[in-house]
């Protein structure tokens, strides 16, 4: 069973992730600080999914309180890099680009929560 970490603040998207990733072990955080705390504590995840805009905000700059903050932490903590892949599912395209640029790896896949994926 794949071990997956998801950073997402939208309850409808979270429900869709749970439905479509039902054959995976999911850990979900809604805030960047909580995400970093989980990532620090846990063994590396197989997959990581990051949203950029959090707290109900949309189209925000890449600074504290966003998925970009988590990307900055991951960039400094290479041992926590996901085993297989990192996906940015944000609809904030500049924010998603910033996350991937900060990390030097990852793919931008908007609306990934709507896809049935087997792990």
C-alpha cells in the first residue's frame, strides 16, 4: 500500500482524494506548519501532493503559509524527498511553478484529486 502525504485545505478536494486514492495510506494536512511537522516526524512518503494556496485563499504569492513554505523545507531536508514522486495540484500556476523550481523536481498536475489512481 502506497504511503501518501497530501497538503490540501479544501474539504471537497480532500474527500475526492480519499475516494480516488482509497487503496493508499493517506496522511493529510491543511496548513503548511502542520505539514512540515508531519514530514519531519514521518519516514519519507512514497508520494507527496502539494497545494500552493491554503487557508481558503486563492492566487496568493509564494510566501509563508503556502505550499511553497513546505517546498522550501523539503529542499533543505533532502532525506524527506518522496520515494517516487511529488505532484503539485494547485490551480495557482505561478505558485506551482515556484514550488517545482524551489525543489528542482516534481510535476504540476491540476485537478489530480479528480482522477482515480491506483498505487
